[in-house]
């Protein structure tokens, strides 16, 4: 299984989108400054997690949502609560 995720930093009011095969570990890495882009911007909270059968499906979805504006992201997050 692969996952597309969105995390949010309330400290910086910023979203980060990514994909992984281990969402718990990946969130821990973001919160412990082991990711270049998210380093020093935490704490991070997971606000969306989508599951996919293949890595290819997850990558396609990740690339899709990375192009979205903030309003579209907020709609997606709200829809999946």
C-alpha cells in the first residue's frame, strides 16, 4: 500500500503534500526535522491521508494535488473529514 498525505503547520500556516508507504514514520520524520522542506516549520499535523494500491497511482495523485491552490486543498480536506 502507498499513501498520499497532506500535513499542515499552524505555526507557518503552510501545507505540505507527499506520498509514502509508511505515513506514521513519515510524519515523525517531518516533525523531527528530517525533511529538507519541512525542517524548522513544525509542528506538523496530518490533515489528509489517501490510500492507493500502487506506487504509480499514489505518485499520479500526489502530482495532481501539488498543482492545486489553497482553496482546492481546503475543500478536499473538508470533504474527507
